[in-house]
């Protein structure tokens, strides 16, 4: 599987026109050294055949995924992923009752009504993630890669892409000139930031693990704390607090 370049705010938007199939935008692969910390295997998302019951000890890392091929009815051919470096140490799930939401309880519904709910379940999931790109910023092999240039911004930008914050905008650049003949202006598609949007997403706390927690909904909030920097002030480590609102199941989606 290849990992296409993801959009980074303030840079040229990657060219995807003419590419067949689904294009995946996701944060880059993590450095092998940090994947091996604590004895964790380098495999990011092992298949079922590599599960714990085979005693290979592979760690099933979580991810957020949305877009084409994942969420029913998604438009376009772009899929967005945020791969976890480590799984959260704690996961908080909160459920409550909203008596003013107008949703009839199951016993009060007409049994001949084939409709299904597409609404919030008054259920939220909150957790914190750690991202660390220290090794990528140290390793000369990664010097010209996104993670070697931007550090953990490459992971934060994956959130921005998933949440619709990063968007392409065509801008016309006209070269300055003192006299005719006129120079034809060039059009460049830049990556700019807009407001966070409602983006249906699947949340897995253990990809390819049958018994792991998983939810369907949308990311309702993120809080980013940058904690470590290089001498050039490139962020090398950050923590991200994620608030996730669970939605009722859609055709082709799954909840916990």
C-alpha cells in the first residue's frame, strides 16, 4: 500500500486529477525506532492472521477514517485517515438522555415504519493521543520527507484534512512586469484553512481486531498541545485531545 502526500496548509495542494480509484490522504508512516519502543512490533495494523492468539505480539493501533469507500454516500474519490502512533491509555464513553430531541422510543414507533434514525445518540467518546516525530527530525534519511520537514504537523494536518479544515483553493499568480507584452497569469491550487466541518467518520481503537472498541460518528472537538520543538521551532511532539460524538448506525457503517 502506498501513502500519497497529504495536503499541508500553506502549501501547494497535491495533484490528484486523473488518478483512478480512491486516493488516500493520511499521516506518513512512523519511524521504525519509535514503533519498537516498549517491544511493540513495527506492524501498524496487523491482519487477523497476525493477531495476539498467534503469539507474535503485534500491536493493533487505532485510526480514524472517513471519506470515499468508508462512509456511505461520500462524494468524490478521496479517503482520509489519521493513524495512531500509540493507542490511548484511557477511553471515556459518556451516554445521556435528551428528552427534547423528538426521537420516539422504540415501543412508541409504528411497527410498519421502515425508517431508521440518523441522529446523535447523546453519546460521546473522549480520548487523548500522543504523536512523536523526534526520530524523523533526527534521521537524515527523512530530511526531505513531510515528517522530516514539518514534524508532528504532518499528523495534525491529517486531522485537518479529515475534518475538512484543509481545503484546496485555486489562486491566480500574475508575475510583476514593467511593460508589455503581458505575461499569462498562472493558476495554482493552494491548501488553505477553513472552518472545521461535520465529517462522518469511523473510529477504531484496534484496526483489524475483532474485539476492539469501534464507533461511528464525527469528531466534535480537538485540542492540540505542542510540547517539544527542535532548535528551529519545528514541533517534534504533541498531544491531541479528541472529542467524538457517536451517531446512529448508517447502512454500511458500524458502531460499538
